[in-house]
């Protein structure tokens, strides 16, 4: 009787052990599957991270490239020498005192701004004189006059004129200021006469 009970207990214990081993095997299989899925996720995450880094690098390169192209602005004073003109013929004014020249599109030796990119640019100027007579100037785009300012200083003493314009320019277009024949301007270290321009936006 005792032997039968022990045999039954042994059979039950063996059955439980088999069941436990089966569950253990199932858990091991699940664990392996989980590990493989985790490795796959890690691989995807690494790939996405690399792609994101590459995208960030490319975006920064584009931003830096565009930023370099878009930095175009200048201001220049006419002279420290006093009166300029009158001349016997129309003469390009050389604003030789460079105050700023970001992008180096303004040539202070020639007095000419050359558009480095196709876009819309803004230009402005102020011209002064202090003796009786005519003062004024043209703004040219290439060889075509765009603006003409005229003032008669009939009282003596300081007088000034100014103007501004937004121009659509092609790459290589030139902008300059020109003094008509028999007209005169004045400038000294106080910068009475200025020529400025900058890129509003490229096209």
C-alpha cells in the first residue's frame, strides 16, 4: 500500500517536472524571440539615428551655403576732401570711404555695385552741398538711369537731397551713382553724402 502511494507520488512529481520543463522551454523560446526583436529594434534605431545625423548635417550645409550667399550689404561715404565737381561731363561718383561691404559686391575703386546673385535689392543715397548752385545725381542700373534727383541751392549753406529704390537685378547687373555735368556735391569726414544698398531676397 505504501509502495503504491509512493509510486503515485513519484508519477505526479514526474508529471509536474515535465510540465515545468515544458514551460521553461516555452519561456526560453519566448526570451530568444524577444531578444531578436530587441536586436532588430536596436538596429532600426541606430539606422534612424544615423539618417537623422546625415539629414542634420545636410541641412546645416544648406543653411550655411545660403547664408553666405545672402549676406550682401554695403555703405560708403563719398570723400573727405570737400567739394566734388563741377565737371565738364557726367561723371560716375566714386564713394571711396567704405563703411561696410559685406559680400564685397561694392567696388570702392570704381564706385560700382555688382549684383552677386539674381534678386531684389534696395538702394538709398544722400547727397549734400553747401554752395549756391545745382546739386543732384543719377542712379544707374547698368547704362540706364533709374532715378534723377535735383536741387537748387539758392541760399548758400548746407542743403541735401536723398532717394531710395528697390530694384530687381540679374547676376552681374551694375548699380552706380553719377554726377551730371556742371553739378556739384560736398562731403567731408562727417559723411554728408552716402551710398548704401543691400539684398532684400534672392530670386
